């Protein structure tokens, strides 16, 4: 019996464009390549390191998202969580592709503008990159 959990940054049934501002996260527990549990948990808040810790505390081994910066990836890696970025589509389709081994990692679509996102304060603007201070 092989059991693991994946986390997906979600927004209205689809992968959220940016993991840190996702309204919620879908956690999927998989046993022997079959879904045994799926739960949606609201975003715990936008603070440095909060989401990677939250994902770790919820037992996920994988983080599936679209846009994410290098600093955030480093936080996930410190927890031993593999990040699969550049993923788009409905949650159901993404889960099917993951379980079939056909989910491909892409480039992060992480771009930011001014203002607010999903009710959580944005801390900077511009492209995700080395000088980007918004990742956690």
C-alpha cells in the first residue's frame, strides 16, 4: 500500500495562476494510484513561509501550481515537497494527468500587477525573479 498527498493551488475549480494568492488549496490523498480523499482548505494567509509550512503540515509531498517564484520553491524544497509549476487546467484534469504520469512541468506564469489579489495583500509588483520579495 502506497499512500501520499498532493496539494494544488486552486481558484474556482481550476489551478490558480499564482500559488500564494490562491483562494484555497485542494489536497488529494492517493492510495495505490487511486483518489481516496479530496478536501479544499482556504488559504491560511499571505506571509513569508506560511503556505509551504501549511502544505507541509497538511502532509503533501507534491505542490502543483501555475505561477511560483524561486524563493517559494526553495521554501517547499526545505520541507521536502516537490513543486510542479506551469500547470494549468481544471483540478479534475490535472489530477488525472498527474495520476497517469502525463502531468508535465512548465514555466511559471508568475507575473504581478499593482493592487490586491484574492483579498490578500500583494507585497510587490513585477515579474517573479531574484528581486521578487513576495514569495513565501
